[in-house]
C-alpha cells in the first residue's frame, strides 16, 4: 500500500539499502533524517565513497530530493530523485525511486531500496 496524509511515514533515523535479487544488500547504507517536511540523508558503500541528499517530503509521503556523491573512481555525480514509499507487510518501508543524473555522467533510471535493521 502507498502512504496517505493520514498515515504519513516518519523517515527520521531510518536506514535503507538497495534491493538486489529481492532482498536488501547492505554494502551501501543510507541514513535518512527528517524535520517536518525537510528531509536529508547520507550514504556510503558500494561504489559510493560518500553521498548526500537533501529535499522535501511531499504531502503524500513521496520524497523529492537532489543528491551528490563521490564514486570510488573519484567521479563526482549529482542528480534528482523522486522516491515513492510502500509499507511492507512487516512494517518496513520500500522506496521505489525514479532518478536522473546530470552533467558529464548524465543518465536516467529506476531503483528500489528497502529499510534495514533497527531505527537509529
């Protein structure tokens, strides 16, 4: 089910990892923070040496944000992403992402990340 105004998700302290073969793979971990509709986070692991994101939580629970990261080959990439939440049967959150990367490394795509472990 997707979220609505009545059951808004609080993203503060939640940790997420990309989904591979149907299960979260914890080589890259993102930690999300929230204050009202302001949203931000940081991530590292996988091919990312470090990354950050900043944006807003929309009234329907979607996340709208910009991101920037330094990859292990020292490329600096930035872009925009919209993530649509889905609450799983066990209460964890899955985010279905539509992203666009800008500049010399321009690309578009979709990805899925899921909440992992206990909240911080």
